[in-house]
């Protein structure tokens, strides 16, 4: 996930996303097509982020089985 925080708690959520290795963040005011492309490619290639996202997805699916 690429977080583009703009207001309020979005900055804190974006930092948490990065600390959990579930994505990256970028300053929306500095975002350009080149940066967006670069970040997107980096996300696609980042094996750790992919593994962590898949793990969280599995955990969330398992939680819904108990409801």
C-alpha cells in the first residue's frame, strides 16, 4: 500500500503502515508521476511487504470465520 497522508491522523496511520512493513508513504505535495511510478515499482518488488500483507490478509480472513 502506498499511503499519501493529507490530514489529521493519516500521518500517524501512514507511519504505522511503514513500521509494520505493510507499505510505504510519500508526501502528496511532493508527488510526481516519476515518484509515483518509482514507489509503485518498489512496492511490487518488495518481497517483505508482500509477505506481510499476505499474512495480515490470512489473519483477517481467519477472524471472520469465528463471527
